[in-house]
């Protein structure tokens, strides 16, 4: 769903200031809102803007400060972005204030005439003036002990030390004595505290006897989840809790706090290490010689999918679910890292999830990669061929990464590389294209392959092309639609994208306002009144209902659903309808003419879209709460429902919510909620969890044949299909819903973007990276891939003995050019699988008819292409499989006769090869001669040539060839020169 594209940009990190000595960048850190980042060198600090990428402020330390307090080593931002904490080699903490000057610009544009100005238009995000800010030294804090890690909080600074091993907390400096209320709150809440890492204060540490220290303190900015990485390589979830009761000390009555923790990454230490530790007399020298391969080096928390990613010393990546109380520690899943050239990766240096939680960026000491939440590698530097000129090559991030973070909108990955020969150019920005479903998971967005880039939208148009164009990876089937520059310049990044059900209308929403496009007219519509555009922001998504755009907006801390017409100009005066809501919208979904609105107060509301004579409006039919069912409303990522047919035809829409079966993707769980009405008429739900860690799902309520009520989900490795999972009419008993099981699992070697139901194909993409000896950079692109799913579904039906259902489904696809190829794949896979089973269990060979192969042959007999399918499969299968195949299909000689009788001469020619290999041809080759006569009569000279070559190849003496020529008198008729 995320694919690197184009080429990376390299930033020149040395400020263009006088008397600035170039120094290598030690580290960088993004601000809490990711709009800024700071670069730290040995003696200086520079704050940059992400878009446009430009330095805003620079501060250098004097030589006396470096001698007294030490060189810079690490840097962190405060949660509000008003301070920066710099850590030094001598364990001092230097506080730098960040003052934002709202009425000044850091850069003054040069004066250009109107004709010249037209040639310099601002790019995405470059239309907003660069806000001026200043950096000032606030003070220096002398800490007790060697500082290892610093984590600034809202009211305090928390840091860890190694001598002694402890975690300490100090308040921020307070200067305004007149602000008595806030000062009192800080003093009562945030005194100086120290927690030693021992059994008494931190009893939940797994190995406190090893004298561990906390090497990294991390806090998730959105959820507040805190994690520690200790020196023994373990990782913990921690939380600072107030101790029950109040202790009174000399300073008065103050609450006491303690740390609670749960280990989320553990491993078994070898016994010889434990034995050496016990006899080490506390010196710790023996333990330092052992380096645990699974020791944690980096950790990233994904609260949207309740997932923790841990990077280890040996370079592996482990995914672990959040621990739950009174449950055993979840077993981690080790992620497969493709490394076709067997290159050394080194240890993990940095990890970060995208803000939508779908992908993880990982940096190693020798490379980088992008993984989906299901563990699929989407892009990697390890799979790129090393055809480069080492002296000219500049993209050093392909070989090593020290740190990284996602820019706003997740369209760019900012990467820091180690310092090289030149101290400049260590920061790179990689552009990405991502699936629009990462922003809004709606059925229309999944119906088409729909990618979003930084400045354009990409729509897959292969579904409208001939069949062969769909499966041809070289076909140009992507429509590039540029977003208006005037809108992107001030409203970057893109937050939501929506596609209509026919793929012709597109709506885009950025930081403020929205725009929409019609591929029929090729025109965008934007707000002519900039004040109206900047007055609201889209929050919750947007959908197309025919030509009407349904938008969930936030305006002046209130929430609305607005309806806009594509045929009218965008303005407040042309809003067709406004529906005021009490809570922000989490997700919108459209099913027929029903609009489902799920809000942050855990309410699902049902609106009916009612067209009138001159406008269109929403009518509220009902609402229902999911309290006690959905624990975290923000985790809901997809929503749909199914209404019984009786209710659709005869029922009142007000009662739809009470009888609807609701489908949701909550975090990574694919959940089906079936209503059950109790005696008090209160609606309860029976919950069925189809699968865990589902990245996307496709709902095909109007599919083809048996696929009409199918549910499709992708878990990062396989496309999983539940046939008739949404057929709510067949639920005859209360116990039946729990019996719905997975029907088909389709392994894919690319990332799926869309399911073309009418063509039997899964469309997806995979990244490609190219290097050249004459280029100094790497070129990235995404290539279109496809996979036939028809034979997988047919095999499921045939293995279940449902030949009639398989025939019914296949008849919907028999007009496709590649239909016979799909049947051939089906037969080949079944033959191979059954022969494998036979080799493992020889008892099955006694009854060859008892298997799926019999059902497949019975199924093939319903189609004209069956003879071609059988012989095509036989020619691609080892001869040892033929006995099993033709024992069910029938004698190949009889099939040859059938082909002759039905004038299928080319197919009969293929069967000749089978008869020859089975030694069923007579000495005079009568069958070949008969076929040659038919080919001459039909004037199929290409087939005649192939038959003559066949006869020449089976008899080196030429006797068979001369006999055939004499029988057919072909030389006399065509004067053929015999080879």
C-alpha cells in the first residue's frame, strides 16, 4: 500500500551562514506535529521546516560551553514544541526555548515582476509563508549520574542514569511567580523524584540482579503509551501511577508515585551466562562478553492496531500484540526480511510507524525497508542490484540509516545517514505513493486501485481495457490526475481521497477545504472564496452518492455533514444540506441510499438519502450505541452492513438498525456483528471475529454468482476469502453464524489493491528500484501485477463436491480470453497436489476416482475447452503424473479421435505428442498421417509443417516422413522440399 516513487531529495545540512564550521550531523528529531525537525551537531542546533525543506533557526555553543558541559550527543522536543532538550557527553541537559514569531517571515522574497512571478509557482505546502522562529539558551541542568536517555513531558523532564541505575524526574523551570495556580500545580505534581532500579522500587523487572539500566525512554505522543528498553535487551510497557495514600515529608503533603511495568520483549539467557554471572562476584565482566542476538535496539508502538514492533541486535523484526491483564505474554511474530543478495543488515537503528498505523519504516546499520502491519515487505534496499559508481553515488541511505521519521501525511520519509567523507548531505527525503484506503477505507475506494501521491491521484483504468491489457504488466493503465497547484500550495498534505462507484469522480481534502474532479470533463472545482475554504476541515471522510459529495466536516469546534453537488460551484451558498452532529465523525459508509455515520461517542447513526424535486437531504432513521462492544471508537477503520431482503422490501427504514448485520474492521480484526433481540426489545449482538491483523477488506455484495456475498480480506501474506459470509438470509439457527469458516486462501507475491470481480483477477503493485553506473541516485517506481483468483475458488467448490456451483460460477467467466488458462492452472494444481498425496500415502492409489481430480474432470466436461485444457496440462506435467491423469480423463487415443471428429486439428496435434510419449502410435504412424490429411484438406499449412517436423524427429531414417508424404501426395501438390 506504500511504494517509494521517483527519486530521493538530498538536503544540504550545513547552514549558509558566515563563520560556520561544517560538522557532521549526529542525530535529528522531529517535532511533535512533524512539521519541524532539528539537526544536532557537536556544537550546534538547527531547526528545519519539513515542507518546504528549509532551515529556520540556528544556534551554536561557545567553546567555553563545550569545555565546561561537554559536546552535544542527543536531542529531544518537549510535547508542546516550545522547548528542546540537548543532552551532552558530561551528562548536562541544555534547555533551548523555541519562540514562534507569527508576524514575521524568516525569508524575504525577492521582488519580481508579474510576468516573472508566474514562472515560480509554489509547490505542495510551499504557499504558506515560512514562519519565523528564534532559538534561545534557557539554561543548563546538572544531573546526578551519567544520563542515558531523556524524555520530556508536559510538566517535567524524565531521564535515566547509569550511575546509579535509576530513573529521575525534575520539573520544568517556572519563572512567572504571579501565575500562582499553575506554579502550585507543578510543584505539587512534579517534585524531584528518583527511582532506583532494584527489587524494592521496580519489582516487575525480570532480571534486577544483572544491574540493568534504562537505555531508552520513549513515549507515544498520541496515546501516551510509555516504553522502556533496558541494558539487558528487554522492553517494557510502563506507567507512572500515584501510590495509594499520601505520604507527608518535610516539605508538606505531596502524593507519591511509582512505576508499573509489563515486559513485552523477553528472551532466555543461556545457562552458561547465568552461571558466569553467579560466580562473577558482581564484577560483571563475564556478562559483557556475551551479546544477546535478540536484545531490543529499537521499539515502535502502533496503537491503531494494538501492535508493538521490536528491532533486535541481529537485525530481526518482531511484531507482538499488546499484553492483556491475566493473560499470558503474546508470542511474537518474527517478520521475514527479503534479502536475495544475502547482504549484511546489521542491527536495527531506528523504527517508526506511519501515523495511520499501516506501515513501519525500519533502518539498519546497512540498509532500510518498509513493512506493512501484516508483516509484508513493501520496499527494501537489500533487493537492489549494486550497479553503481562508488565515487559518484550520492544516495547513501541505501547502504546505512541512523534515524528516520514520517513527514506529515506520510507521503515522505525523512532519513538520516551516517557521516561520510563530506559532512554535508546526510538527510534524504524519500517520496511515496500510497493507497487511498489508508486514509479512508470505503467500498468505492477498494473497488478500483486508487493511489495517492504528494501532488496527484493515480486511478487504475485496466478494468476498462481488453482482457489481455489487464494481465500485461507493461500496459499503461494508470491515469495520472494532477491536483490543482493553488489548492495544494496552502492545504498540503492530503488527508482524504474519495472515488465514486463508477470511478469517474474524485474528491480530495487537504488541511483545509476540499476540491473535486470529473474525468468526463477533465476539470477541477475549487472554492472561489478562500475564506470559506479555510473555514472548515474535513474530519471523518467524504463519499460520492452519484453526483452528490457527502462530507463530514469540523467548523468552529462543531461538527456537520454537508452535501455538495458536482454540477454546482463550491461555496457555502450551494450546500445542498447540513446535518449537525454532536461528536466528530470517525468513519462514513454508503450502502445503497443509506448513509452510515459512526461517531467518536461510539454511536452508529443511519441516515436515509432522500432526493427531492430541487435538492437532496438526509433523514435520520435511528441510532444505536456500541458501548460494551467497541472499546475504542477510533480503532474502527471500515464499516458496512447487510439488511435482510424482507426488511428492504416491506420494512420501515427506522427498523433497519435493529435487524442489520454490521461488518467492521476494528484495529486489525475483521468483525461481524449479528443482531439478537432480547425480550425487552433491546438489541444485542453476537460477535464473530473472522481474522486478526487484517489490513484491508473487500465487500462484494453484488458479486458474480457464488461470489455475491463473499468477504475478502488481506492479512499481509494471503488474500483470504469467506464465501457466503454475508448471506444473512441463510442463518437459520442461532448456532449457525459461528460456523462460517474461511473458504479460500490465496498466496500473493505482490500487494493487492483491487479485486476485479468481473475479470477474475486480483490487481496489485510491487515496488522496483533501478540503479545505473552513470547515475548518482536510485530510481523508484511501482509496477502493476495481477493474479488469477478463479481457479482458487473453483477448487474450493470442487473439493467440497459442489460441481454444480463450480459450473455456475465458471460460466460467468467463460467469455474471457484467459478462461482456458485458468482451467489449465486448476487442473495442474490438483494433479500435482494429488500426486504428492499419493507419494506420501500409497494406499490412495488403489482408488484413483476418490479425489478432487474426478470432480475437476467432471467439471471440465461442461466446457468446450476441456480437451485443450487436458492436453495443455499434460504437456506441462511430468510424465509420471500422466497415468493418474488419464486414468480418470480417459484413453488419450480416444481423446485424439474426438478432436479429429470435431475438427480441432491443433488440439489433435498436441495429443499426438502425448500418444508418442506413451508409445501408443503404431509403426506406420497412421494417426499422424490421418491428421496430416485433415490439415492438408483444411489448408492449415502451419500445422502441416509442424507435423512433418514431428515425423522427422521421431524417425531419423526419414522412413516415417516419406511414408506420410506418399500417403498425402503433399510433395506433388505443394512441391515441398523435404528437409
